[in-house]
C-alpha cells in the first residue's frame, strides 16, 4: 500500500524550449511556488551566459552547477514534484534528449513573439517517440506577440500534435489584460507591477455577464467572439488524449511577470501522469512492482579533479530503492551497494534512506556506470528508450602526443560513457571519429582531455553528413556491405554497425544500390527508418 501512496504523490517532468523562450524563468517561478528557492534570480544566475559569450570555461563552470540542478525536487499542494533540468544550450541537445527518457511528462515553453522554433520541433519529435504527455505554455504575452489563433495553428502543424487551449489571452503586449480560463470559466487579470501569487481570479461562468465589460471594457466583445470560435473548434478537454500524448493543452502567460504560472502548475499537478513504467528488452516493467528497477540517464565524471569519481543519476522505475541494499548492475553482471545515495530536496543535498518510482537519485561510483545502464534486484533486463541520434558534426580524433595514447583512449572512452560525445571506431581501420551536436563540444572535450587525463588531442574535420545504424535480415549481405564500404563503416560504443555517410547524395546512392540494407536514424529502432 505504501508504494501505491508514494506513487500517487509523485510527478516527474522536464521543461523544454528553444533557448531564450523562458525555460529558466519559468523554472524559477515554479521553484518559488514550491518553496525550493526563496529569491528570484537564484536559478538564473546559474545559467550559461548567452551564446556569443559562452565558451568552454563557462561550460566547465556550468558542469559543477549542473550536478546540483540535475533534479530539483519540491513539494506543492501535497505533491512531490521532480523537475529534471535540461541544458539550455543547443550544442548540448543530446543531453536533453536523454533526460526526456527519464521524465513522465513535459512542459513546452514557446515564445509568443517567435512562435515554434527549430529546437522546439526537434524536442517535440523526441517526446513523440515515447508518447510523452505535453503541456504547452505560450510565454511572453506581455510582449507584442503573434495572434493567439495563429500560434495555436502553428503548434498543431509544426509540432504535429492536436492542441487545446485551456486558457485564452485577452489582447497582448502593452494592452494585455489577462487570460480567460476556458476550463474553470474564470478570468485572471494581469497587472505587470504585481510579481506575486495571482489572487485576482474572478469567476465568470457566463461571458454575457456585464461584469466582463466592467473588468476588461473594450476587450470584452472580442473575448466573447474568441470564446465562441474556440467552442466551435475545440471539443471538451479530453485528459486521456493528453495522457496518451495525442493532445497538448495550451496555456498563455508571462513567466517573467509570474502570470499564468500558478494556473499552469495547478493544472499540471491535477492532470500530469504519476510515474510510469518503462519498456525493457524482455518485458514491460510496471511502477507498482515490488522489486526495484531503474536506469542511468546522466553521468558526471571528474567533477572534483582530485577524486576520480563519477556521479550517476538513476531514474527509479519500479519498487523501492533502499540505502545499502544489494543492487544488480545488469551490463556488468555485478552486485553493488550504495552507502550514500543522495537526492536534492529544495536546494539542499542529502543522503536518502529510500526512494520510489519517479524519483531520481545520485550515486557515487568510480567508473562503473554508463548512460543507459539498468539496475535491478537480480533480474536481467535492459531498459529501452535511450537511443543515440546521429550527431550533426563529425571530426577525426588525432593524438598529438604518442607517449599519452593510453590516457587519450581512457579519456575519450570515459567522456563517451558520460555522453559528452559519440565515438565511432572505423571497422577495418584505425580512425576514430567523434560526433557531436554543436561545435562547442569539441572545445570542451579537448579541454577536458588535457586537464583531466593529460592527453593532447586534436580534431580534424571529416566529410561526414550523417551517422546511420545499419542492419540487414541477411547476415551475409551485411558482411558484404561492411567489407565493400569499409572506409565508411564504423562501430559505436555498443559495437553496433554504423554507416557514416559522406554526403546526402552518397547516402541516397548507397541506399538505392543496397536495398537489402536498412538504415536507421537512431541506435534503437523498432519501426523507424531513415527518410532522405
Ligand atoms: P531560456 O532559459 O529558455 O533560455 O530563457 P530565459 O528564462 O533565460 O529567458 C530569456 C529572456 O526572456 C530573459 O531576458 C527573460 O527575462 C525573458 N523572459 C522570460 N519570460 C518572459 C516574459 O514573460 N515576458 C518577457 N517580456 N520576457 C520574458 P534576458 O534579457 O535575457 O534576461 P534578464 O535580463 O531578464 O535576466
């Protein structure tokens, strides 16, 4: 019974957005509501400075901070909320993709002036792969943004999901008056000076009420017209559509002005899913199961250069985790025990005695964990859903100090375990190609290899358009392909075959001439095939 109760109390989610849409500001406002921070600005000051000025030293500084913000736990209205942090910088998008495997739902922030941006589309694509429920928050309504109907249309088209506004804005920019909550039929009036909890909620169940004219004056007829239109277009809100990832409820507000945030949070705790189970290579694991299971989705190595230890973050999927309990590390087939598992409650870190599904715990270890590792009480399982995606940029790793080749091998290996980059080994050659999402990552890797491992590395650009995981039903055909294309066939960290296509044209050509080979865009594939 205890497990059920604990499950019912928890919500584990992430906030995602294109950089600058307001993710940090919204995070901060939610933490203020949860009492996890006391002053505005506490989260913001931790943020990496904007792209023009951010360099790898910033990233290094950020790495230390990231450990403490990897998961922010707070209580709100008898609910235990685990908010998982995602990096704001687009060069580290892959880290965000992995974090999304550890949450049960997301809040997607969109800038009302800019609409749906490229990073938002990519992140939404990852959510769709796992049918993650999404709530959309259209932010910056205090600015002269786009028409709300246009924004809703754009969300539906570009994000490829049905949307349903649960609140609707009254005017915008300097004329922004507030929002009408279509769900509980109330009016929330906006005043830019008030940075406090919104108390000015007025119930107006019938929009023909003259009180509406008193409150919003000239904007009343337009709201009536908009509400009529919305009623015609959108049916009643179907929470199951949201929970199955087919329908995204939409809220309008302004994170900076703390407007619409409480409403968002109140709805979130009401409708967001409790911790969900996960698929493994053998069976589906349900959160209510008595026995503990979990997986590693984030690893930080060498935070303290004096101690070569790592911190692995584990999302608990089922059962109860206990301090000092024997845990089975499925990949290494090894029993382990943790004396000081920790969690962050509010802003303080503490050793925990127990944890439940939906929780994220930090474990210290000396190099045994890789992203994607599964932990159980003995059962052999491997959680699915932590795929690698094709990196965007590829460079060859060159050793500049032959005396330090061992250090370089170890360093690059460990950084890859941490998920900083992807490493591809040439199948029949010596080349090592490192793939990343953004150029900044190459600087970070070079810097870390030198500082943490004493290895001098250089990166030389290579013509690689995309990495594609290859399979074939006929083993012989795959062997032939691997031999003929030996210059371009590599293996990844799990020894899966990967074709590094030199160009888009070549990829098309190779696909046409080798129809028996299947090319996949991610390292985990059930249904997905590449479209080029
Ligand atoms: P991010 O994490 O998604 O990258 O975005 P972040 O919260 O850092 O917000 C980006 C900028 O947008 C910040 O301005 C922030 O203050 C502003 N912002 C966030 N919400 C709103 C809103 O509702 N209305 C308006 N008008 N602006 C908003 P900045 O100038 O970069 O930083 P700061 O000087 O305000 O700290």
